[in-house]
């Protein structure tokens, strides 16, 4: 019995130490992102959703600490899911109220990453679970998978370039389940002839949406008025 107790205690202690180590890593990533008080950037947004006709469009992206974020599409409608969903890493880890658990390692586009699961402490949080794939030597999040209460699960994959020192991506690939969000007004469904009888709900079920944003012309820490984020 005593040996069993020691084994269980050692196992729990190992989990605790791993959790503490991962909290330290996440806080280092957060500190890197916290260099950026605000930014605006230009971007090209490509939407790949099988039943929606949407050309590549120019977008303007705005961010301000701690979690103000806006993506504005020129002359069109943004197809990103609504309600607490952001393609901005700073917004996802804006809070310190989480438990960080080690979940092994994984390779993301050639980079060996620590896999960290973030569990929010606040029960009222819209986010249920976030899994981060962290490139530890460069303190960059290469991939993030977030499960929410209202908007299903979505995934972001980040590629970095000239602004990696600020933790800001050159490209974000955002994937989500189309059945988990409502279509914005003005979006037309594109049905094939043999699918006209399908309802919208059936058409959306088990489909994947993908939005790719390529960033350019970052302007960092120059100040952004709060009015920009009022839609």
C-alpha cells in the first residue's frame, strides 16, 4: 500500500511539475506578444468554403491590447465565424487565468513543437480548451486548436516572416466546421443541380471552411482609437 501511495504521489508530482513548466513557457510566449500594444496591417484573404462563392479580397486588420480585434473586408462581408472567434494569437492568450498541461511534442511544418493544453480557470469562459503547438527556441505558436462553447472547434496555423520577433505572423490559415456558425447576411449558397432539395442545415453539416490571410505592411505600437473596433 505504501509503495502504491508513493507511486501515485510521484505521478501527481510529475504532472504538477510539467504543468508548471508549461505555464512558464506559455508566459514567455505571452511576454513576447505583449511587446505589441497595438497594430494595424494590410492583408489578402482567401476563402475556401465549398458552397460559398467568394473571391480573394483585401482586408484591414486591427488589434489593441488586451483583446480588441477587428478584421475589415473591403467592399464585402467577412466570412469568419462570429462570437469570440479571433485569428489573433494575442487575443487567445490575453488572460493569465488558465492551467497549462504538457501534452508531448509534435512536428508542425518542420518545426518541433511542445504541445500545451490550456484549461481556463473561469467557468464562464467561452473557451473550453486551447491546444498550443509552441516552437520553444523561437517562442512562436505554430498552431492552435480552440474549442468553444458556442462556436465549435477551430484551428489556426501560423507562418512567420519579418515580424516573427514580435510574434506576428506572415500568414494565418484558419479552419473551422461550417455547421458551427451562422451564415452572415448577404451570403448566397451555391448548390449543384442534384443538391437543390437539401436544406441549408444538411448542406452545412460536416463541411470544412478555410480562410487564409496573408499579412503585409504591419504598423506596430503607433496607437489605434477605440472607435475602430466599434462595428
